[in-house]
């Protein structure tokens, strides 16, 4: 096969373009990896600084309270500080939508009947809809059932989806939280300051 000099130049230019694009793509991947690594490296101090901030707002944590968080997810979530620290942990794992949805459902249950429709629509669009930015991990059938219940809302419209998300957190994120540096460092700090 013979190529004219012009077509050879075109081929070389195309190859050079592909090589340049490949290098740019690899640089972007490396940059993203480095950014992600730095972000994750920064999360533990960030969580600890949040703990210090919450302490400075007259929310004093005791070692006993933090130990109780390890007894059950329910005990962790009934604590205002526990919710905040667990939220930060979930954020570091890119799954904060789970606790945000759970908290939104808890708030929804306390809503006055004449405000149910607006809140149900907001929760559905934020967490349940297939294009939701903070989409929760529920199966198709539950997504459809929740959508129907949200159209004619009652105080129990999101109960099944909330239970599913709770179980997901309980089985998946919660055990990792208890083994995380953020939780163990906090517990260690509180136990050390108590023993002084």
C-alpha cells in the first residue's frame, strides 16, 4: 500500500493528536487520583476539628456517650453529636445521602398534615427519583412504590425506603465507622482526658 506524502503527513498529525490526547487523559487521571488521595488524607483531621468545634459550642462529649455509639446504630443516631460525626464519616466515603435521607424522613414524620405534600415531593426529588442528585440505593420496585406513596403522602410514605437505608447503613457503613480512625481517635482522646 502506498501513501502520498500529504496523506502520510495527515496520518502523523492524527497519531500525534492521539498521543497528546492520551497524555492529557493520563494527566487528568493522575491529577484526579492525587486530588482524591489528598482529600481522603485530610478527612480525619477535618472530622477531629469538627469534634473540637462541636465541643466549643457547649456540646461536651463524654467517653461514655461515645462508647454507647458502639452498642447500636440507633444509639449513634439518637445523639446529635453522633449524627454529625457519622455524617462526616459517610461524607468521606461519598455516601452521606444515606444519613441525609434518614434524617429527612425523621423530620418528615413530625410534619403537620397540611405541609406533607410539599415535603414529600422534596424528599422524593432529592433522594428517590431516578435522576436525584443524592439518590439512595433502593431497588426498582421500592423506588416505584415510594413514588406512588409520595403522590398521596401520609406520615408513613417513606417508612419502607427509610428502613432499607437504615439496614444498609447498619450492615455496611456503621461497622466501618466503628473501626475508623476518626471514631477510635475520638474515643481515645476522650478516655485520655477523662483519666487526667
